[in-house]
C-alpha cells in the first residue's frame, strides 16, 4: 500500500522554516535569558547615545554666553583686561559691536598675546585656552564655534569611558551602562556646550584613570609612558587635578597593588608628566598675588545650610536636574535619594568589585569631595559651592551607579533583574527629561552672574532706544559683554569707572546694570531716582530724571 505524502508548496515550506526558527529562538531565550536582556540593553544604550548626541550638537549657541565664557574668548583672542577697560569704561556711548570686537581674533593679537593674557589668570592652566585659540583660527569666533570645542571633546569622552570601565571591571555590560548614563547626564551635557575647560577635564580624568590601571596591569615602560602623558594633560587643564592624581598614588601604594617596581615607575611617570607643567608653575610663582586675587571669591562664606543643599545638588546633577530654585522642595527630596543610591552602590562595590577597582572608584568619589568641602567647613569659604569643581567626583559616581545597575541586571533572581532594568530606565528617563528642559532654555544655573541676561536682553530689545549704564567692578566687563551678545544694535552702553559720573544722553530709556554703590550715590546726589524693572528675571534699574 502506497503511503501518500502531503505536498507542501513553497509558501508553506517557508512558513514552516520560520516557525521552527522561532521555536528554537524562544527555547534558547528561556535557557539563556541574558541573551535577550543584552539585546534589549544595547537598544537602550543606542537610544541614549542618539539622544545624548542630539542634546550636545543642537542649540549650541542658544544659551547665554556668560561671564566666564566671555573671558574664554577674551583671553584666547589675546586681549588683556588692562587694555580693554580704559577703552570701554570711558563714559562714551558704545554699540554692542564695540564690545564684541574683543571676542574675536585680530591680526594685532597673535599667539604671544594669547599666552600673555593667559598668564594674567594663573588659576586656569593654559591647555584648553590654547586649544580654543587654535579652534577659533580654524572655525571662527562665533559663540557656537567656540563652544563646539567642548562638544567635540565631550564626544571623545565616550570611548575613554568605555576603556576605563573595561580596565576597572571584568564585564562587557558595565561599560555600556556607564555610557548610557553618561550620554544623558544633565551635568555632562551642560558642560559639553559651555566654552570652558570642564568637558576636557572630564576626558582627561577618564584617560588618566584608565592609563593608570593599564600600567598596573601590564607594568611596561610603554604603558607608564602613556600614563605620564595623561598626567601632563590633567595638570595643564586644572589645578584641582592634583587631587585625583593623589588618589592614583594611594592606589599604587595599596597592599594588593604595591610592588617597588610599580611604585618607582609611577613616581617616574608622575615626574615626567609634571615636567610639562613646569612652565605654568613658573607662571604661578611669578603671578602669585594675581592668583590669590582671582581666587579671593572662594573665601566668602555663605551659610552652611546653603552649602549643604548645594553639595546634594552637585551629586544629583549627574542624573537629574530640573533647574528649580534652591529652596524648592526638590532640593530636600531628590539629592538625599541619589545619595542613598550612591551609598548602596559604594557598599556593593566594596563587597563585590576587585580591590584595585573599588579603591580607585571610591577614592575618585571621596577625595575630591573632601578636598573641597573640608576647607569650607574648617576655614570657611565657598570652594565647594561650584558643581564644576566636582568633575572627578561625578565621574566616580557614574562608575559606581553603573556597577550597581549591572550587578542587578545580571543577578540570578528575576526580582533583582527587574529592579536593575527599572533603575536604569528611571535614571535614563530623568536624564532625558532634564536634558530636554535645559536644551530648550535660554539660561540655566550654570550661567552664574549672567543668569538674567536673556531676560534683560529681551526687555531691552522691545524698546526703541535704550542705554545701559554700568560701572566697573569684579564682574562688570564680562557681564556687559555677555549682554552685548544678545541685544540689538540700537541698544547702547555707557560704562564708567568710579568716581566718574556719566554724561547722560538726552531722550530714550536709561537703565542701570549692576551699578556700584558709588555710582548709585552719585546719581542720587544729582536728584536722579531709580526704579526696579518689574519683570521676571530682569535685573535692570530704570533711571528716572529729576
């Protein structure tokens, strides 16, 4: 008896093959849940990277070009405050263009003038500003062009972060989690779009830590030579880089790491790297009084309660930053939660991670924080009030949290895996929301004394004829030029040095912009009165004729 065989068509045969493949894939997924988990993780990482790239490369010129950024352009272009002040603080009427010329390169101010300008501010080592000078020669002096230096550097931090995580942890997951968190970190996105050295310092911190671990692992002359190069890089970016370098020394001296050969090669690398910093050490010695004068603001002592709130906000800005006022309820809820999460991460790190890895991460978190906070508690001052000085700490915080999330994602219990996925998605979502809020804004807390300039400019640009009057004090030059970036050509500036009283023009609206007490008293002595401009975030005083 013949057996009848069913005749499947090509379409049925193809459908059967796909069904069998699907069954095999489902079976493998049930046996190995991490396979599907990793594919989902990579999708999340890629999405975070795309969003992080978008937040970094768009709206580069939108936010206020604030006081410190103004001085980045001034010094990189080779101008001295001593040559600008007598020219512009003369009491004559100035157009915005008359002030903005000091933001651009000129044939009369070359590299020698740039170096001379940098030496007048010895608190800032020269590497970033020399790089900016080169960048301005290639791409121009506009706000977006100057800020794009930091954008490019911030993108280079991604492979550096991956390298550091691979040196720290025997895991292929931790680097990708860390990269996802870094991509949408509000702090790192903000400073990726600021014409200051902090994104470069972030990159240098990552490179130095990775190079140190590689040197300890390989212990070859080549690896220690690379570490010496990162030492030179760090020292020529920030004076505060000595603190993480000190942390590196403690790692080398640790019992599980120490050998006399490693110590000797570390010290030689440190010495060789420091040789590149010798020219700036000479500048520091020659301009010691200028250094003390430029950093005198750090000795002013705000209330300790304010400092404590700021410390919490420093740490939380790594993951969430809604830009709310200091006294908002947010300040009392979010930072403590982030600090508790960090505490759990450090506890887990100390229990599970290799000794060398946990020691380096803990020291990165703790030592720079102590170096800034302890002097303020003991001696008074506000060194610890600026988030930007906590760059190495915030790098360590992200490494610790990435390790915590990875541990949960790879846990054998499904509850912990769900907790890890939930925590990662929560932090990424909060980061995206935070970056979205600041991406759309004209100003943010990072803009310091120039925070209100966008509102000031919007108000002035509504008037037919306006004159902005100010007198010289610590922040006037940078703040006035910051405002001149935003106002229309019809707005004029009249700047004086106390006790000079400006010869006020007839007609139009006249406003005082952060006047000194001496200027206010002189105008009031001539029967002028002042009225605050009643408008949100406007810091102008209207001058009323007698």
